[in-house]
């Protein structure tokens, strides 16, 4: 399985329970799975984290981290358009700003049975148009998704994961 991380997965981890300076084991675990090819971020999503000004942005800018974490694929623009269509017709420029890079994340998983989106966004079936949440758009596209907690549990993170 390839887990495609939404930017909020790393951002929320760093800002809450798994800060880089407090739980470095978590970040080594992420890199371990990235090196194994089970955790990646589409370039457009990676750029969202990289654009920050905090310790996490500095961490992702490290050449080795970037090499490991970034999905080495160009976006399939037909799939991106397919995902964008799930937000509705007549999207304005303001809508596109609201939607952001999410269609690239979902498109990277679209049509791949062995890929899953990991996002901290919460499903909200009542949201329409540009305010639709990643889980709802994933559902509309038939793309499997899960929360960061489900991801952490599924890949069994523990602070001694790398101990013999």
C-alpha cells in the first residue's frame, strides 16, 4: 500500500503530539516508510509544507528528506480535472484558491487500488462546491482514505519502532 500524505498530516503532527524536537522517532519512522516506498507526498502537496516558515518546513527542505518523501511522478492532469469536477461546475478563481492543491493529492491515488490518501480533514457531507472536504471528494472519486490516527495505527508506530 502507498499512503499519500496530505500536508495537514505532517503539519498537525508537528504542531500537536509529534513535534520534531519532542518525538524524533516519529519523523525517523516517516522517513523509514518513505524510503521503503510506502509513504509519499505528491509534489504539489509537498510544496505546501515546504512553503512554511517553521521547523517542519526546514526539515522537509533537507535534500534527503525531499528525495525520500516526494512522489516521483508528474500530475496526471486528466485525473486532476476528474477530481475537480467533483467540486461542481462553474468554479471561480476564488473557489480554486479555496480548493488549493487537494485535487493533486486525490488524483495521485485515483485509479490505483494500492494507494490511499491520509488526511486530517474530517468528512462533512453537507459541504458543497469549493468547501467540500478531501474525504468527501475521495468518496465521490472512489479513492480510499483514512485519518492520520488510522494510518499511525495501521503502520504501528511506537517510539521504539526501530529498536532491536
